[in-house]
């Protein structure tokens, strides 16, 4: 049934998916000057993602993203199986205690640009994901798993001859693509690995990367005034919701984004002074599906305002975020 979760059987002891030493090696290949300690190996996160969902278009959220291993795992999985998974990584720009002490002794002020560039986001996570998408300079061995099978019990052992038939076929298909093709058996796992000796440029996986920095919202008891403030700050959240990021019109009270054959228009002013100007800009877009979010003091909107844009899906800017903010404020009080 729709919505039900398939509770498959999984190992609870994951000793065959690498360790933090492997994670460190992976990270230093991509970001040479990273000093992040004990990063998880991408192979572990890939296993966990597969355990969590079999959807190749899933959205993976990591709210404590650390060095960005989850982003790398998603990019690798998409490359391996042709998936279209997306990821959302959340982090601060924290410094290690050792680095912070060194900067203080050097007279560098906390919060300054020089200080911030040593933080986990600026020094490690962002360059890691950027390099993986765009490509980067690399010298060393790049290993690709071409075949993998568990051999943990008699049933799986009986299939070994079939595995070797597949392995020979894969070897033939990949002959000349790698400097070396190696067969490994370790911790009950049979692997065929393609090895490239690289001294130069590592091609990126491709894709889009958007970074957003959160901001503080002042606590105001007047709900209507809060809605006006939130409307001006909600652009990025709606872009994430609609997966539409390419800004093509940027005005003080409205913005329009376009991504392929989809467009997103956001009218954030609490009066209709600029609505005709906004609609004129929307109408210049041809052959696209358009989502329009318009300001409203309630949870509904006057659809007649946009009746002359037949291909538009019109919604009020969500006020649910205000309810969440109020709940948090009540709990703090």
C-alpha cells in the first residue's frame, strides 16, 4: 500500500563499509588542506541510504553534515545507478578548538573573514562538494567498484561460480578503461575494482550547487507585521520547496526564477501596488509551468488576481512557518 515502509532485513553490524581512516583518505583526495578529523567513509553513508530508501529520486537530508560525506555519497550513488537523488546539507561554520586557539593567539578576531575561512563549511564542506561536482586536481589512485557480492553463507557460496562468470564479463567490458582491474575478497565481500592512476584532473559528477545562509528573525508580537517580515525572507525556502533556483527577475517586492520548463514567481509585497508589473514579467515566459506564491494575511488568496495567467498554479505564501516560530517562542518563555 502507498505510504507503507518495506522493512527489509539488514545487518546491524556494519564492519564491511570502511572506517574513519578510509573517510580521511577520501576527504584529503578532494580537499587537500582539510583538517577535519574522523570523517565517515562515503561507503557507509551509501549503505545507509540504500537501507533507508530504494527511490532513485529521493531527497536526502543531513542536518549535521560535518565534512559533507552525505553529499559525496549521493553523488556517487547517482553516478553508479543513474539516479536523480538530491541532498540537503545543514551545518554551521564551527572551528575546531585547536584551530580557534591558534587564531586567537595570532590575534585574529572571532567572526572576522579570516576567522570564518577556517570554519568547517568554508574550509571543508563547500570545497568538497564543489570539487566533486565541478572536478579537481588529483594525483594518486582512483578506485571504482565494478562488481560486489556478499559471500556470508552457504546459499551465497553456491553462487560463487555465477559471480565469477559475471566478473569475467565485466573484465572484458572494461578492458582498457583502467590501468588495473583487481579482484578482492575481504570480510565476506567479493569485489572487482577498477584502478586508475591519475596525475592531473579528476572529472566532476556534474550537477547544481546552491548555498544558503540562515538569518535571525526578530520576535514581534504583531502577527501581520511578522508575516510581512517573513514574506521578504522566504524566497530561498520556496526555491528549495519547488526545486527552482535560477533567478531571472529580481525586484524589491517580487522575484521570478526559471529551471528548465518550470518557473517560480514570488510576490512578497503586502499590497497590490506592483502586481501588474509582476504579472507582466510572468507573462513574458512562454511554454513553462508556473508556480506563483503571493502574499496574503490569511491562508487563502484571491485567485481572480491571476485569472489572466491560465497556466499558473497560484498559492499563498505559506504562513505555517509563523506557527512554528510562535511555538518555539512559547517554549522559550
